[in-house]
């Protein structure tokens, strides 16, 4: 798709990757950008920057909220060309992570995509086409050593994106899964030793993620990999999963050694 004259919705648009997407879409000539975020002030600020509309205080994990977002944007502009389901949440921990945190990660990282699709697909299908972009993370292709909740829910969100592409690809709906690795956002800053050991050295700016996405939107590529090395990791994981698991376990041990040294 081309962004000129497009009507776009970006959830999690107030910060990080979402903010960079909004700004780049505006630079590419989007007709309207709806900046959706739980943080009202952040949504307002970005909306002013891109001459868009702010939908603040929006919890995308709530099905009724997703329906209201779509209703408002379609009501104001008559259509939605691109829906970027970008909001996400990360919680460190393993199987003993509190159930409330497991549920919140599931609701935001998976069900928010489901709610968005349920709300916007009828409009897109009625018009004969549309584009769904889901920010998944390389964790959906690989894993996240320090966060079971993030690894599991991002795998699930990738599976849902794949399912949507299969189900609606012949009906004018294009789906892409944006899978960056380390990006210099608040989430990375709060990722502790795992972020430092695994991600920070190769971390890129949110604006670089937005740049990588533009080429994918033009071609309709499903997997959007701003870090090219992720493709090789993904191939290695699929080709020899036992070797890949051993390598990830060694990385886990490195992180534990660093943490012990800091204690």
C-alpha cells in the first residue's frame, strides 16, 4: 500500500515505535492519523505533531474500546486503510509470574490484536481491502530469556497474524507482523541485564523501525524484520532446534553470571 491519503490508526502511538510510525506516516502524506494510547498526554502530543486526532485513555485490551476507536475513525473519515495494532507490555519473570500479570500480558499482547481485527475487518471487507499491521517483536519468532509471559504471548500474536493472512489474503486484506529485536524505547531501558547482554549492542532507534516498515508496506511483506540478523536466527531455530535451545541456555547462564556479579 501507499501512505499518501491513507487513513491510519496506531495503537500505542504515544511513545516509542508507535510515535515513530505516526511521524513517518505523516511525513509520507497520510490523510489522517489516529493516535491511540493509554497515556492521554502522550497521545495528545503526538497527535499535535502529526496533525492527527488523539484517542487517549484507551485500553486496547478492552473489546468495547477497540470498537469505539474504529467507530470514531470510520465516522470521521469514512474508512480505515491501515490499522497498526502496536501497543504491548512486558513483565519479567518465569512460570511463577503472578497470574494477574500473565492475564494482562495476554490481554494486551494477544487479545488487543483480536479485538482490533473483530472491530475493523467488517469495514475493510465491505470496502474490498485494507491492511492490518501487528507489532509482534522478534520474541514471537525466537524467545525472550527473561520473560515467559512476553515470549509466550508474542508467539501467540504471531500465530494470530499468520491466521489472519491465511483467512483473508484472498479477500483484499494484507497482514504484516513487525518483528524488531532491540529498539531504544522505554521497554528496552527497563529490561535489566537481559536487555544489556542480549539486545542493547544491536539496538536500533524507533525511526529505523519505521523506515524498515515502509518498504514492507509497499510490497505487502508478511514478516517485517528491521534487524536482518533475526532472519538467520529464525532459520537456525527451525533447522536445528536442539542446537538453538542449547545456545539460548548458554546465553541465560551468561545473564545469570552478570546478575550474580552485581549482587
